[in-house]
């Protein structure tokens, strides 16, 4: 990761970002049917990513992960399966913490590794809700700069 850099995503990156989102979603959310993720690929490409402030970690060879912000909401943070466990998520989250004073996110309660990751990074659970599309419980977590 020595040559890796965080940069703002552009139109040319979108196909790679959607594929990272898709592959990482299948891996992290095996409790949700694969068809749900597949059905949302087009919306991710044409609606969600273009409407967010998205930063990616570029190794110089490939994109390792990305974080998408909508104001103070972490709308998405995904690391490619081959980049997981290497600190990519931490680097992306730290970048967001540098440019925001407060962050909020939703994470599926059953996604225990991600919940633990966010807790380790200073996020606290503030409430729960049911995701209308999947029927799964989501945690709302917040972080504030001290």
C-alpha cells in the first residue's frame, strides 16, 4: 500500500466501484439474497454513486476500496475482497474523519465484523431500524470529532 493514494472518484471509476460494491456486498451480506444486490447494480452506477462525494483508494494498479459521503452520512464504504484485512477501510474512514466533524452510517446488525469495525473506530450505536427493502435490522451509528 506504499504507492496507494486516496483520490476523488470520477466517471471513469464508476464501473470498478460498482463491481467492488457488488462483490463486497455478496461477501459481507450473505444473509441477503444475491438477487437483491444484482438488481441494485444499475441504481448504484447511475444514481447512488454519482450523487455522492466518493473517494477511493487507488493502488496504482487497481482500486482497493471506496467511501461515499452524502453530507455527513457514510452512504457506502466498501473494500474489494482482495483488499480486505489490509487497512483499506481504516484509511478511507480516516480520510472521511479529516473532512467531516460528524459522521453517521447505517450497517446491518447481522454484519458483525463491520459493526465491530465501526465501534473500534469510535462509532456508537444510537438506534435501530428495519430496512424496508430487505426486512433486515440496521443499526444507526454516529461518530463525532473530539
